[in-house]
C-alpha cells in the first residue's frame, strides 16, 4: 500500500505540474487584464466585469445541466471498458448535448435581457449588453463539452493547451478594446475571451476516435445518466452562483458599484487565484476518484493523499499571500485597493478550509450522489449569502473576509458529516495534522501582519515553506 500511496501522490503532483504552468500564465494574463482595467477604467470597470461575469456564470450554470463535470464520469468509465466504439459514441452524445444546451441558454439570455438589466442595474440601459452576452453563453457551452471530452479521455495536455492559448489570445484581443472603448469594452472583451477558448477547444479537440452517428433518441438515452446527475449538480451550482449574483446586486444597489469593484478584487485574490491550484489538481483527481468510488479502502487512500498534497502546496502559498498582500494588491490593482488588505487576509485563512472541504466534497460527485450534492451546496450558498450581508453591515469589507472564512468553516463541517457519517469513510491522522498546521500558519502570519510584526510574519512564512517543501519531497519519494 505504501507504493500505491506514493503513486497517488506522484499522479496528483504531475497533474499539478502539467497545469501549473498553464495556471501561472492564466494568472499573468488575468493580472494584466485586471491591472489595465483598474488603470484605464477604475473600480467601476472591475465592478462591471464582476456583474456581467456573474450573470454569464449564473446563466451558463443554469442551462448547461452540469455536463461539464457529470459527463467526465461517464466518459472515463467508457474509456475504462476498453471499447473504442463506446467511447466514440459517448463523445458524440456529449457534444450533441452541449450544442442543444448552449442554444437553449442563448435563447434564454435573449429573452431575459430586459429583466436582467433591471435586476442588476436598476434600469434598462444595459439590455443590449445582456443580448450580446447570449453569444458568450453559447460559446461557453460548446467549449465545456470539449473540455469534458478531453478530461474524460485523459488528454490533459490538450486540455491545458486550450486554456493556455485561449487565455493568451483572449487577452491580446481585449487590450486594444480596453484602451479605445473604456467602459464600453467590458462586453466585447468577455465575448472575445469566450470565442478564443471555443476556437482552441475546436483546434485541440479529441479526434482520435472515429465520428459516430448517434440518433436523437440514442443521444437522449445514453445521456440521461449524466444529465440526471448534472441536473442535481446544476441546481447546487446554480444556488451558489445565484447567491453570488444576489449579493453583488445587493451590494451594488446599497453601497455602489465601487464597493462591488473592491469586493470583486478581493474575492478574485482569495478565491480564484488560489483556486487555480485546486483546479489543476482536480483535473486528474476527479476522474481517478470516480473509478474507485465503490472501494472504501481506495477512496480513503486517495482522499487522504490528496489532502496531504493539496495542503502541502497550499500552506506556503497562503503564508506568502498574506505576507506580501500589500505588494500583491499594488501589482494587481492600484493603491486605491489597499482597503481590501484585511479582507484578503481573513479570506486566505478560509482558503485553507476550502482546500480540505474540496478534497472531501469530490467524494460526493465520484459516487454520483446528486441529492446529497444538492443539499450541501444549497446550504452553503444560503449560509454564504446571509453571512456576507450581515458581516458587511457590521464590519464593511473586512466583514466579507470574515464571512468567507466562517462560511467555509461551516461548509467543511457539512461535507465532513457526509464523508464520515453518511459514507462511513475516514482520513489518516497525518491529513488532519497537516490541516491544523496550515490553519495555524495562516492565522499566525495574519496576526503578525495586523500588529506590524513583520519579522515574525517572515519567520513563520519561511518555516511553512521549508515544511511544505519537505512534505512534497516526502510524498513524491514515498
């Protein structure tokens, strides 16, 4: 079993290495884009990006029926059967469902454009903006279908190439738009990014299996399994996106677009940049976990090792982020955004809890337990929305960081109940110790920075880097 655990760790770290470079390039492109928007458009531009992207994510999540994730499970299982014709037919089914759902999402966006404008901005001045957004909805659905095919057939290098080149080209097209059109560039840049990803998804699509003709009836019959699971996933994800959209709209109406911009800037630092590490690991983790979903022993080994790998990588990242928070904000935004420093620090502590809950929650998807996934995500969304509103009223932007941490503390408790009680699974003691150590590191660096104890913060960060490096080396060699 020791050798098996070592293989698990190496597989996870190889996936991290594969997507690490892509994610770094994605971060650099995002930094450049955000920096340019902050300089040329200001907090209002950041706010508009957040509002339109929230709407895009909400609509896409609601109409895509979760097949980006749920179909990976079916494609992986077909691949494991070593029946190339079955794999080819499943790929054809996924692509057809993606096209159908993309068209449905685009039509829905067109129909709801007036309502979305009034709900988001309080007037009808942005109707045409939401009409244009329907193009991005369709493109995103087609891209997600190809993503699922590449991930399910273990073509991770191609998947990485799609993300890499789509991001670079999307940024290259957006830069002149930002400079020339300023606030009017937000929608064209979102569409350009979606188009770039769709084009490269087609360029790098999996063509290794011969095209199979699948009738509409067969498409429905073969796809109803992952669609059924996807519907539960969609409802859960939609609840999360809807809560985010609702809070952004509430904040926009009650505090102004500038505050939305500050919130989006802090949320991006906390959730999206560090979340890229989890995304990279998940590309390999989810299909692998799905293949052993019926084995309690192997599930325990996979989940425990994933926690160890993710925490070992995340600990120094979180410590460095808090230590260099002012520099990070200065590089990514402008000194005007220094008001989010404490907000970001609290959120980074929450990121540690997010990492642990992420490793546990994938078990729910691997088992295909749609109902459990739904209620855990809905509970998390409601808790997060309420905490955001209440804590913002009490403590402003800092309260949003505290809300992020507390919401993930509660979410970790929820998925832990499912994992330990409902599925009767366990994790190793080493995983729990590593989690507690990383929480202590994050809290220690933040406390030192808040009290201007820079030397202490540096010392804790250095220790976390040394310990994290040793853990990664040990896991690789085991």
